[in-house]
C-alpha cells in the first residue's frame, strides 16, 4: 500500500504549501492571497463559466526539488505525451462546440483552464489547488475565507492515485470532478469522494468482465500482475473477491510490479511466469509498467502466454511493435467504449505555433507538440548562444495535413471520447440548473440557482441527475456512486503475416443487459497466437481419466489435484449428471426432478387451476347476463368484471410454475403472478373506498365526498397501483432476473431443476407490495363492516382479505422450508387457495341471490333492508 500512503502524504504536504496569508483593511473587504504564484504549463480560454482540466502532457523527473527545498522551484517537465495533448485539445474542442450550440447554454460562454500535470502527484495537487482557490492573484472572500472557486468543475485526472488525492481536496469545496480515466473502485465511496464522477466504468465492472472471459474459455489457472498503486491494489482485491464468489478458478501467482527500474525484481517475476504451468496472464497496470515488464519478458524469451489486458494498456500503441508482438499477439483486453467526435480532426489540423510567443506558457505545449510531430527544433536563445545545432530546425510553417501521424488517427477514440462526454456532462448540468423555474426549484424553499451566485455543490446536485445522449448515440448518466454506465469493448491484438498489427473489436460487455452473462463475443474473429489457431488450455490439473478420482494436493489451490485409482468396486465419471444403478454395476443418468404435469401433484394443481379458471368464466357469464340487475350494478360493476378477469389471470399464472423450468417461464412466472394479484387487490381496495365514500355521502352534508370517487378516478387508481408493481417487476428482471438452475445439493441421486429467483430483495418487494395493498383493503373493509345492509359488501371484502392474508402469511415459512419442486407446489397452492378464497367470498353471495333468490335481486328489496335497518 506504499502508493496509497504516498498519495495521502502528498495531500498533506500540498495543503501545507498552499497556506494563505490574509489581511484586512479599513476600506476594502477581507481578502486572501496565496504565498506564491504557481507557474503551471497549460492552455487557457476566458468565459462566463470556467471549467478546469488536468492532463498528463509531459513526464516529470525531479520530484525532490518540488517540496524539500527551502524555496520551492517551478517544475521542469520532460518527454512529450501526444495522446494526452490530444485529450486536452478534445476538451478545448468540446468547449468551443458547446459555445457554438444555440440550444445548450445559450448566451453563456464557457472557458477553460487546462493544466499539465507531468504525471506527477505534486504538480496535480498544485493545479487542483490553483483552480479551486485562485492562481495566485488576490481574490475577494468573506470573513471566514470562504467563497466560490475560480472554476466550477474539473475534468481529470488520468491516474487513480492522483485522482484520489485531488478529489480529496476539491471535495472540501464540493467542486465536481469528472475523471475520464481513473477506474479505482475506491473512488465510488461517496463518503470519501462526495463530488467525484467519472465517464469510465469502475474497476469493479472491469473485473467482472474479465472473469466472464475466463469462464467463456474455461481458463481456471492464471497469473495476476498488478501495479504498485491504488489502481493495481484495488483491482487485485476486487479480482480475488470476484474469483472467490464465482468459484471459477485459481491464482497460480499474484505479483506486484515494481516502481522504477528494479531489474532484480522484474527478473524474479518473469522467472515465476516462465516456470508456472499457467498459460494465462492478467495484467492490471499502466503501459509504463507494462513496457518495463515486456523488456524482461523479451530478454528471457517467455513465449506461449495468453495475455489479458486491463483498459490501462489494452490500446497502448507503444507495445504494438515488432519486438513485442511475437509475445503479445493474440492479447484479449477490456477497452473503454470507442466513440466518434465529428469535427475534431479539422480542429486538430488548425493547431499551429505562434513564433513570437514560443517561450510563453500558453504556447509551450504547442511548441513541444510541433517538435514531436515534425522531429525538429525551434530556435531558442540557448541554442543561439551555443551555436549551430545538428537537429533540423522548425519553421512553424510545416503542414499537419502533409504528414502521417498517429495524433490525427481518430479511428480509435476512447479516452478522448470520455473527455468529450465529461465536458458535455458538466455543460448539461449547468444548463439544467439555469433552466430552473423560480418557485419550483430543487433547492431550499423551491429556489433556483443563478449564474452569478452559483455554488459548486449545486452543480454536483444537478450532475448526479444529468441524462443526455451523445451524437454517437450513447447515453450519459451517473449512478448513485457517480459511476458511468458499465459498457466495455472486448478487443484482440491481431498480428498479420506482413508484420502489421491491428487492434480489433471482437465483442462487448454490457452490464445493462438483463442477463447473468453479459459477454457478447464473436469467437470466430479472435486471433490466437498459438498452433493450432485455437484458445490455449490453462488448467492446473487435467480432469482425471476413467478409473481414477481427484485427490487434493496439500497446500495447493483447489484447482490442483492428483488422480488416484478408484477403490475396488468403484468407477469414476467426471459428469455430475450420473449415478450408480441399483445393482451398482454401472452408471445411469441422474433423474431430473421438477413439478411436472404428469405426476399426481402436478395433475392435481393443474386441475385446480383450470377449475378456477372455468369457475371465473361461469361467474363472468352470469354477471354479464344479469348485468342490469341491482346486485350486479351495485358498487361499480366495471370493477367486479375487472376482478373476475384478474382472478382468471391468477388461476392461469399458476400453470407457469408447472413443467420444466426454462428462462422464459422463470422470468414470466413471478411477473405474471405479481401483476395479476396487484390488479385484483387494487380493484378490491378501490371498491372498499367507494363503499365508505357512498356511506359518507348518504349523510347530511357528505355529498361532496363522492366527487373524488368517480368512475375515471377509480380506473386511474387501479391503473396507477398496477403500474407500480409492473415497474417493480421490470426493475427486478433487468437487474437480477430469475434463471433456471440444476441443483445437485439436495440429493445425490437426483438433479433438482428449479428457478433461482435471482434477487431476494426483488421477490420480497414484489410480495411486500401485494401484502401492503391487501392489509390496507382489510383495514378499510374492517372499519366498514358494521354499515347498514345496503353497504354490507364490506363484510365480504373483510372476510376475503382475511383469507388472503392468512394464506400468504402461512406461505412464507412453508416456501422457505420446502426443497426443490415442493417450493413451486407451495407457491402454486398459495396462489390457488387465495384466488378461490377471493372468488367465493366476493362473488358467492351475489351468485346465490342472482340464481337462487331472484326475488331479492331488486332495488326495492335491497333498499328495503337498508331502510328497516336504518
């Protein structure tokens, strides 16, 4: 955890360096000034609202001079990073594009302060502090030295370690920070990082995606290499946790790649890889660590490995060279989702250095870019003093259109696309705030925020709720932890016969899909760097042959075992679907057990279900034939017909629990059950409310109560209550859908085929909502049970709800303690019992009057009883 401790140490050092001096004057307000101005390389554009950006456009080497001298020196950065410069230019392009858009932030201009971090934590902290508290110039604050920072939002940073440190600081100001590349799952902790967001998925999703790839190719024995920073350490923790939960394999080794150039440590790690029987290596590290590792891999000539790349290096062009491709060809990796940004290429072609201001901070990065692309040098005063130079001189008139450079290859925009989405997310959040209508705002007293008084925490509030679609068709929004939608591309490194390389999309991992396995992979397109061109085997021990059985190796992972001969009279079979026959002389397939239509229990339940459906149909016909009589018309006959229809659906949905469980029936059975019963109970609830309203309206001065219970209001209430259950079912099916499962734990000689509910919470919410409506109906009907006879339908509702609640209260312990098919039988029995209870209690008395006592089915008879009782 050295990197983690270092990040927190430098946060403290940075805060110490950025202490303020303050003074008061008799004429002016309280003001704060930083002790010294930071000279930070970057790009700047003025506007009504300023956005900040932190990009690693150089590498930094002299970190000791930054903090541990009596007078801190300005940083000196070395080594130009064109891909980071392109990210910064992408942010500038996005800001300019938004300023030209009349529909987004009209009459408001965005500006930016883009800083170069040089890949150094200390410089990143300087930039963050500069943007949140001013760049060194005095600025007006209140007496507590509080006020709005110069920037309202920050886009950055690349590294998880730097982002953790920066976000810890900007969170104090509640300034929103949107990262385009930091993936550490620790950043999802809202207690520590309340204003952090990202347009790249968390490592928690990436780990699950890699585990799915391992399962797809039956790789159960693999090595794991991680970087010695927050990114690598948290990724390893998530990977080991996911591996334990899935039980899908074992780690042959777990090694931490060293910082710097520790040749001895790299030799040791590569030696372990060379000796290991594992053929699959998973690497969570930045490309700089991967480069040092590959140099040693090439030196020791370690071939025959299948590499799995994390998003940090999966598209690294610097590794796709002729010296590395014999080892890395065939790499499978998880990549940030690719996007397209129309107009970006033309914007990049307009970059040109200003000869007159080459030494200025504003033009220094463009100067470095120009020298990198055209492999030349601009004349500087130092060069003139030293005399002639052997390097080609830059004129500034070179044309980007006439040179082939990776900088202008926009066919694989990934991190740039994330930068683009981050800028637009901040802009949409600001736009939504400024569209607020006074009196209906989200803040205290339903107030709105104004541009002049806008505070960063208000932007954080709106950013959490932002939702828009890019021109490329991707939806951008954030979950409660500030994470982006978890969608990845699966890429493959192809090495063609002519020596050229190609990084190609071969699949997608989409955790928004309502499936357990979210991996969509086109295996025919994958290039394998093995002979034959097939995926390699990577297992610790091969499956035991017939006549032998597994014996665990002491002190080894569960994937490693010996095969020893079976005892006399025993045979082995690697398939769990087989069991010995009665004579125990050979194996026979295990029987599949589920609630079947052809067994006595299944036949009985099916007969009861169809009988209930038929009875509902008969009652429906009776009510339709006598629809003009007072008994049928009393208390909204439309609701009575709707209850009959819903009861018929309840009887029929029980059939979905009988038969061989399949994915479709597993998903449909609980949804159909939940929605059918809510439709029924919500109709009963509305009926009960109408009974009370009619009785209240019959009293003097109570006529106004009926206006709230008209026909349209009754229909609307039923539809609304049913839609809530539909939303619960949809959420359940999309997040953790029920699936069929072969259970071999209950019995040794049987396989129980059952539907795993997927989410216990989803099933509990479904049942709880039905129970809530039933209890509410029961309470209202119980209060109305002593009303006069012409309102006595409440008595029948009370009894029916009493039966309904009793059945489902008894169902819960019976369901939990019933194994296999008997759990399905218990649920079917509960559905049928409660449905019959509702049907007989609600419609039995009415059918009795209609068929056997027609003389009482008159308005005079009904009103007469009510009058005499009154």
